[in-house]
């Protein structure tokens, strides 16, 4: 099937999806009546509006008042880009907008107490164009309206055409492996549908990444008001990029609300899963923390183990002989007091960019060992606290959360896709992949040099030799100022060996240290590892995937010869631009659609066709070869040992959304109906 050309089954067209209804009145779901404020609250509101995002606020006013002419009063010619949500407005314009907003929100005729129907789709697109600062193509409207959901409700929740009997449902069991974001999302949808499931989690609690990583200054590097479930928005984030503890609490709170705990087995790992061809079911072998093993029969397995959960430990000569503490960032050992110590951090990826500056503030001396330099975005909001006033806006201004979500979605979505795609005629392939990519690189280099000051020695070390977007761009944690500090050494020579009290580099330099922190990443390409998964004919999945060297799946979700096995966040589905929740929610809907079809039709076994799988992966490889991640200088966890990209997806967000909006049943082979 070609991009965007998936044929939806007839039954799917009959299935009511969430709250996708004609545009209707929506104000009743929103919050307080602002025209009843006391004088003190009035003054608070006056100051509060100054905390709001201008485009999101104006767009909210347009929906509340129905007055499209508001868009003509203020020019919006600068598009938002990667979180710069107030681009293009002068201080005078902002003051005028905040004053107008205060009048409109407190006027009885235009306050949130008054109900007005949403405008037409055409007018909604005009508002989107104004908020985006550029034209939003019509083809994006179905996707955007679903993601933003002005009507309220939960558009991605599926509903039965004809709900199976309790006996049928009780005889159908799902095993979900992993209790992170993906597993929680899958569990919520199964619970809503009434499909029995067991969630297996190796840790002592749910939360995944946000449970396991507790190193200093661990936080999300995507805007928090977009890094959340679309159906469980949180208007009370304390920061724009929240710390680990708050993210974990959010996942736990959502899981608790949907009563997932009743189905979870903690401190338990899946050892293996074997498909029984005679019965058409899976036998899942589990082992708990006390070594007790148990087999669970399952009709379907959903792997939600993610990519970044098995730490990668470097193979460095003599590392085991070091006498001081040695630990991975994902297994932080809080019992060690590192204040006043000489500390080594090996690695300069995402975790290092967060933890190293924190360690630099307490260390006598910090050595950061860098294999390759990293690109990093700069966000003024990275360390910024979300004020109570802005929380108030999130709660009390109808539609504000939706427009704020739209801004972040559009700014970091397909509008940056062209920056990652190669122009074969571009003459400077050694440093960039197209003219726009080169211009962006130049801007970033200028900012990096400015932040490092007059330090040509650091410029040489810290400016990457590969195109921007060749690897995952990081979010700057004052990194380029940090590496100029007197107690910080950025070491770019390779590590020869580790002794009892030092790290020796290839040039013979000996760096005496008291502790070593391994910021060396994860086994990202070893999907489902270390579980052994045996499909039809006893085929072992990791043999087919060459032990993580060549993992492949149709749509990143399903594999021939492994019926009723589905992957979330599988091979080549890592999104760019911070769209993890969006991608996972859509994959969960796709898998839910498969389950609904099986249960409603009585065909309880489905398997991806080999020709469909092969054709998809052939197209995938062609697209991947044109992306920035395939540049010869840009090797990272995105690539296998031969350079093939095995984690990222090359598709535009819109294209992948179309591919997985609903399962195309012709892509599968089924067993006979019961």
C-alpha cells in the first residue's frame, strides 16, 4: 500500500470513533465564569493575562466571541518555531492584546459564560493560519482537528460496532509488557473497551523512563504541555520542561484514575513468549524478583518496552578495576556524596547534557569525555517555572489549552521535515544536506560560539562535524557556557583504559578521578531484548532481527510469522520533534482497531502478510537513505553498525497518521471465524 492510500474496512467506517461529531457547542465543558470576579480577582486576572501565549490567547478569544475580525487587528507574520510561541509581536502589540482580552473576557456579552457554536472548518483553518504565522495546508485539517479536539471528548477512543458478549471477552486475554507511557496508554484503552489484560512490569512501579532515571536535573526536553496524553491534559505543570519526579507523578496519577493497578504485576519480567500454532495463543513465561516463574496464556501480546530502558555499559579496558563509584545515569546511586570530588562523566548525549552541569556545580573538578559533539536547541523556557497565573489561564480560558497544544504541534511537526531531507544537488554534503539545513547550521554555530566566548579551542571540540538533525538535537542546559568553567575539562581524546583511580586517554594523559558516571545511553536498537520471542515454526525474533542489528516491522508494529504480536514504539517509529505521546496514542488506536476486528468477527488470529511487510520495508529504506540520520558522519543510536537507521521513521507526521489511523485488513491473514 502506498502512503496515504490505505483502504479502510467497511466495518471501520461504521465504527464511531470517540467524540468525532459535527462541530458543536463546547464552552459548557470549560471552567469558571469570569464576569463574577471580585476586584482582587479582577486585578489578578489583569496580571495573569500577561503570562499567556499571545497567539493562543487571541485564538481563544476568537472562538469565544465568534469575531474573526480580531485576527485582522494584529499582524502575525512570524511563524512559531520549536517552542518560540510568541514570535512576531512587539511589546506594544502585546499590551494592546492583553487589554483587549481583559475587556472581552469580563464583558457579559463575550465572557466564557456565553455559549457560541464553533466556527466553520474554513474559519478554523483561518485561525490556525494566523496562530501558525503561515498557511496550514487543507490536507492537515482532519489530523489537526483530531489532535486539538476543540469539541472536547477523546477522539482516539474506539467504540464497538457490536460489543462481544461477556463470555467472548472473558475468553480473550492480552498481555501488555511494560509499564511506561506506552504500556499505560495501551492499558487505558483496553480497560475502556472491557478487554481483559495483564500488564507485566519489571520495576517496582509504573512510569518507565520517569521511574528509572533519577539523576540530578533529569527532566523532559520536550514542552510539557505537549508531552502528555491528549485525553489527560494537565493544566498544572510546575515547569515548561518538568523534572522527573513530576513526570512520574503524572503517569501514576493517570494510571490511578483509570484503575490500571488492578491489572499490573510489578517486579516481574517476561523471560520468553512462545506461539502455539495449534491453539493460536501465546505462552508467556514470567519471572518475579524472587525467582518464581509462571506461565500466562495470552491471545495477544503487546510489547510496550520502548527503546531506552536497557542501559548500555561501555567496554573499556580496566573499568572493573576502578576503586571508586561507577554507575550509569539510568541506575543512579544516590548513596554517594560527590561534593568536592573529582568526577568523570563518560558521554555527551541527552543525559550528560542534563546531569553534567549539575555535577559541575558541586565537583572539585569535572572531566567530560566526549566521543562526538552534539547539536542543541536553545529555549528560554527550559528552566522557567510555570507561574500560578499561567496555570489559572490554562484552567479558566476556554480553548487556551487546545490552541497552546496546536502551537507546539505545528511548530515542531512537518514544517521542519524538509530540514532533515537531503538535496542530492547540494554541493556542501560534508556539513549539511540542503540549503535550509545549512542556513540553520550557520545560525546555530553562531549562537554556540557566542555562548562559549572567545574559546577557539572549545569551538573545535564542541561544534559537530555532521549536519544539523543528523542526530537527535538536544535541549541546551547552559552546556556551552558550562564547558568554559574553570573546573570543567571537555576531553575529546579516546579512552585507552581505566586504572584504580584514573582514566587514561589515547594520548597518554592521566585524569585522576574519584567517581565515574556512565552517560553512555541504551541498547536502543535491541527491541524487546532480552526477552526471547518464538513465533511460527519456532522462529526466534532476535535471530530474524540479527540481535538488534536489523530490526524490522510493518509500520513498526507487526511482523510476519509472529501472529497477534504487536509492538509499540517499535523499529523505525521514533518520531522527531518531541511527538512521542502523539505517535504512541495513534499506534495504540491501530492495535485497538486490530483487537476490535478480531473480537467482533470471531477471527482471533491475525498475521501480517509477508509481501506487505517486504514492500513497506523497501519503501522505508528508500526514504531513510534520503534523511539526515544516514549522513556518514552522523552515527548514533539511530544507526546499526553498518549505518542503516533502525530507530527513526522517515515519514511526515501526517503520512504516518494516515497509515495507522485504522488497520487495513487486507494487510493481514486471518484464521477461520469461530
